[in-house]
C-alpha cells in the first residue's frame, strides 16, 4: 500500500497532490522536465523500446510476407478459413472497446475516478483498434482488393453487398477508429494548451501550441468544449456496444453450430469490456510505476477495477453456461456434437485454459486483499487476456472445424507466421504506447486539477 | 484597440463572486480563463447554450438518410442481386452500417461545430502577449473585464478586483 487516499473522505488522489500546480508538475514532468527526467529515468522506457522495435519489425515482415506470398503462409485451411487473423482481430478490438467504455460511461455517470485512467485507456483503444483493422485485411485471399468494401464509382458497376457481415465490419471499424481519434484528441486539447504554456524550449512550445489549436481555456471555450465532449460520450457508449455487437454478429449471423446464438452480441460486448479492463490494469500498473503516478493512480483505482473484472468474470461464466444449455436444449445433433467436441475434442485443454483464465482465476478478486495486491491484480489480468484470446481462437477453431458435414471436420495448426504476426502485433501496440507516454500527458491534467481542488476543499 | 483589465484569482470561488459583483456594478465582463471547466461560469458571463448537440443530431440524421438512400438505390436499382430470396430492400441488415456511419458523421459535425464556435484554430491571440496569462491553463483563475475609459472608474474597477481577492491585475490590449 504505497499511496493511500482516505477512503472515508471519498478521495481518489493521494494527499500530497494538494493543488493544481502539484498535478501539473507531476504529469508534465516526464514530458518537459529535462533535469529531473534525464537518461536515468527513461532507462526502463528504452529497455521496453528494445523489445517493441524488433517486434514491430517482425510484424511488418509478417504482414509483408503474407501480402507478398499469400495466405498460404498461415495455417488457414479450406475448413478453418478464419484461423488466427480473425481471432486476433476480435481480441484486439475487444481490448479497444474498454478504453472508450471507461472513458464515456464513467464520464456520463460522473465517476470522478475515471480522470486518472481515461486518457491512457483511450490511447489503448486507438492503438488496439488500429491494429485490429489490419487483421481482416491480411486474412483475405486477395487483400489488394479490400477497398471493394467501400462504395465508389467503378467501371465494373459493382456495389458492396450490404447484407454481408464483412461490409458491416468495415464500416464499424472505420467509424470507430476515427470516432476514437476525435474523442481522444478533443480531450487532449486543453492539456496540450497547458503543455504549450509550460514548455520552455521554443520548438516544443510551438509543436504543442499548434496541436492545442490556440485553446485559451476561456469560460466560453470550456463550455463549448465540454458540450461537445459530453455529447461525444453519449454517442460513444452505444457506438462501442454496436461495434462489438457487429463483431458478434459476424459469427451469429451465420448458421454454424456454436455461432448462431442470439446471446452473441451482448456476450461479445461483455467479453470486450472484460479483456479491455484487464489490459488497463497492466497499463495502469506500468504507468504508475514508470512515471511515478502513485498519487494519481491509487490502490483504490485498482480496487474498483478489480470489482469490475470479477463482475465481468461472473457474467462470462453465465454466458458460457447459457451457451452450453442452449446447445443441449436445442436437441439438435450438430449442436450437441459440437458441445461434446468443445469439452472432449482436439482443443479441450485450451478450453480448460480459457475457463480458468476467464471465469475461475478472477474469482480471487472477491477478496479485498487480492485487489489490494498489485502483483495479484496483474497476474489475474494476464490470465484474463490469455483466457480471452483462447476464447476468440476457440470460437473459430471449434465451430469451423466441427460443423454439420463430418467430411469437412478438420483441425487448425498455426504456422510460424501465425505466431510472428500475433507476437509482432503486441510489439506494435507497445511501441505506440511507449511513444504516447513519451510525447503526451498520459493522465488528463485538467480533470485531475479539478479533482485535486475539489478533494482538498471542504 | 480596446483595453481590458486582467485579474487573477487563486481559486474559483472568488472569481465567481467577482463575476456576480461585476454584473451588479455593470462592469463590462469580457471572459474568464480557468484551468478547468467551472459549471455555471459561462452562463454567468452571458453565454447562450452552445447548440452543439443539435448540430451533431442534424449531421448524424442527414448522413443516416443519405447513406440509407445509397444502400437502397444500389441494392434495388443499380445492382439488384437476389440473395437467397431475400427482399432487395433488406432494411434490417442495411441499418447496421447506416448507424455506424451516422454516429461518426455526428462526431465529425460536432468537432467542426466546436472549432467554429470556439473560434479555433487561432494560434495567436493578443492575450498571449501577457506573460502571466499562461497561468490560466495551469493554476490561476483569470477574469477579463473591459477597462473603463476614465481614470476614476478605472481606479474603482481595480479596487473592486483587489477587494475580491485578486492576486495580480494587468492591463492588456485586446
């Protein structure tokens, strides 16, 4: 227990942060303070860069090879046509969803604790959605034609098939990505203005100044800014739910056993929030340690996130149980053999890992002591991320590998390229996130200032 | 060129009190500058509701209509395609992309509306000439009132600001 705000006072900031200036100093220091934040302080950053850069290279190589040589490099076969790429896509976009949900839902419900985590959670959204968008393209047989999803005047007089889930996906990802950028940038404008005013080097000042657009923190501008920002939050909540529901419908709109279930859209949304919160725990732990934000990202934040994770784990458990029940209750042969295959088939051990990571392991967070222990929280978060990844993988492998026609039953075995692209995508995420914490305030300064001042006054 | 008195306060409460006082004494309120949004401040300064949500609604609805019209036109007129006997105008599946793109359009409309209404981007402003103005984005609560022309009224205005708890006062050209 390092920095403990007084829970009885309803505090979300440690007592040492008692003024606006204290907030500014703490958050801006890693970006602007050249004396205090020299090479020593950034050593860990460079070490992580040393991991992220080669992995990004691996990712680029993998994508290049797949585009150049074709999808035959991957383990995808004529039965399991989706394989790794679509599972990775669903996993990444799920992680992304939580960032928007945290930011928007908690803003609308006036949860002041969001201020400490919303900025980097939104950055997480941005990077993971951008990465997610790459996967559907590389799993196409002819990726050079991916733009056929967009309606544009063409000499073939062809139009997109609006009934296709792939077309829905295209609009969902594109809209969601651009929306997230606008939402994130709008929240950043006041903080960029603060950085502009605090920076001492002319070039830094100019750069932050240009991106701050000349924001003057005037009461009128604030009202306009907040009016837009809050309306965006109102739009963001249904948007996030619809985006991941569409991902769920990619599956549910088919007639495959194990996919054609009306529970899929909400179940995907909860799963997305679940994995996203797990990623937030890991990033929050990293940021708080690396940037010395113990006073802002407090133990109490981890406590509430722990509660959300355990609640989501229970919903996930209930969703799995519903899936099993409906498969059995339908009485249909294909559904029942599918269910038997899930528990006893080729991938049964993975299914056990999934259940352990998603449902069983998070139950430890019922205990306050577990939520107060950062190592426990991070371990559970990693298990959840692994569990959720296996869930995405198994939804695809089990159903596609075991549908109505037994002659088509096949297993999927990933190739080295499958693994390289997956691991590489983690590197791309890490790289983007490292650049983000180095260049932009990872915690919202203006919201923290308000919180600090409100908490320090009776 | 008009002049303004720029006064800084250490906390939001004295600023709010001063705004009230200035209205009572009918001093010309120009604007306030604060490190974070303060509810009710801009209304006290006489700002009307922003209407941004209405712009966003308008943008979103317009795009929804346009987009659905495009889907309908392409699926029923330009490229009719019988897919398993489904109606050419399969509206439940057409709504999906329509919703997504209209939310995005609402967001972009709102962003542009925000910039236009806030007068941004405007990288330079006379207020930036005042060095201490930088504190507004960091930790001080600034109020700008029109500097009265005659010396006596100007003195009284300054005194009122000092009395309200101003930390510093500067005269700036606007």
